[in-house]
C-alpha cells in the first residue's frame, strides 16, 4: 500500500517536473521569437530609413546639379513664335547676345508649320549676369511675293534677379502687308 | 622590372582601346543637324527618324565621290519607297560648284550644303567621301571612309539588313 502511494507520488512529481520544463521551454521559444521579430522590425525600419535617405540625397543632388547648370537667377530663355505668318515664311533665326553669336537655328518646313499652328520654340537658353544686355535677332525667310527677306530686331534688356523669358514674335502687319518682328520680355 | 613593363603595356593597350572606341561614332546616337538643301528647303536629320538614313559627305574635288554618287542614287531610287533616305552633304566652300556637279551627274537624292563645315566636324569627317548609315532608331550603325569599287555591294547588304530590322 505504502509502495503504491510512493509510486503514485513519484509519477505525479515527475509529471510536474516535465510540465514545468515544457512550459519553461515554450516561454523561452516565445521570447526568442519575439526578440527575433523585434530584430527584424528594427532591421526593416533601418532599411526603410536608408532608402528614404538615398531618395532624399538623390533629390538634393538633382536639384543641386540643375541649379549649378542653369542657376535660376542667371537663366534667360529665348522663344520664337509666329502669329499668322501670312507675309513671312521663316527660314532661320540668328541670335547675338552682347555681340556674340549664341544661336543660329534653321527651321524646316515642318517646324515652321508647327510655329504657324501656335507652337512656341525655345531657340536658346543662356546664363547671364545681372545688368544690361543687348540682344540682336536676325530673321531670314521669304517675305511678301516670295522675296528673300532679312530683318533684324534689337532689344536691350535688364537682367535682374530671377529667371528671364524673352519672346521673339513674328506677326503680320496687315496695313503695310509686311511682317513685323517684335522682341518682348515676359513679365 | 618585367612586371612593370607588363603593367605599362597593359595600361597602354587599355588607353589605346579606349581612344579607338571613343573616336568612332558607330553605336552612338547620330548627331542631329539641319542644313539648307539644293532645293532651297532646310532639312533636319531627326525628321527622318523611322527611316534608314544614309548620310554621304562629298566634295566636288573628290574623284571617288563622282564615281560613287550615281551608284548611291541607284540605291536611293530602288529603296526610297520602302523607308530608305539618302542625304548628300556637300562640304565645298562654294555651293554653286556642287549644284553644277549635281545637275551634271543627274542625281535625285537631296543634296545639302555644309559650307561652314559644322556638320562635318560633328561627324568627324577626315576622309572623302564618308558614308554613314543610320538605323530607324537614329543610331549610327556603319561608317565607311573613302570609296573603292565594290563598296556599293556592302552598302546594299547593310541597307537591306537595316530595312529588315
């Protein structure tokens, strides 16, 4: 009888020890999993942060490059436009800034047609210091009665702080039946 | 000492290979240009994108050019309707001489005048004639320096293969 009791208590105690061990093991596994999950999360955050930093750096470099190549403050863009163009077939535009030739653009038939349909062509972009500058634009083409036509237009403009846009506009002067060449600054 | 020589040799050959590769236009995007043509219109290369384009640089004082031009004209009349264009760029200082030669030879392809040699410089023309073949994407695929009888066979093969692409 005593032996039986001893045996039962032994079995019960062994069972208790086993269950305690397995509980401890489970807890340890759960802890390890949580720790590794935490580790992964922090690693993922690190990667995300690094990605963001790379993107920021890329954006900054792009802006810096653009500012260095065409600083907004010294940028001047020149555009050619054609209004109606009944009295003038555009052949080429030659631009001189402060006496130095900067652009000589030949227009193909297709390009001239695009201008006649309302297109605006950026013929040149420059970086200029602040102060006064002289622009001379020479337009060649065929005028009324398909005669060779060559006309110049001059503008002295003040380059202040900030970008500047200048339009070289070819319009028709119906009264005189002649083309007109106007250079104007965009406000 | 021997090792140093080998290293120097390797360096030199690498430099030579680089300079050789950078001197050619083959495989590069064809530099765009616009020039006045004999008919009076301005022609721009980029407007021929989608066609196989041959740009032939020639001069009136160049004998092989005179031989080559009628053969090029044959290619132009044969393949012109299937997407092949030919631009003959004359580099003479005086375009009237070129006009005379064109009418004398009776060629029908567009002839452009590069009197200030800006386009010739762009295409690194240092021989006469120079024939450049550009694919439909606008990439320079073949550059031929000079002309010898039989070159037209090469042109024919290359034009046909570029048209098939």
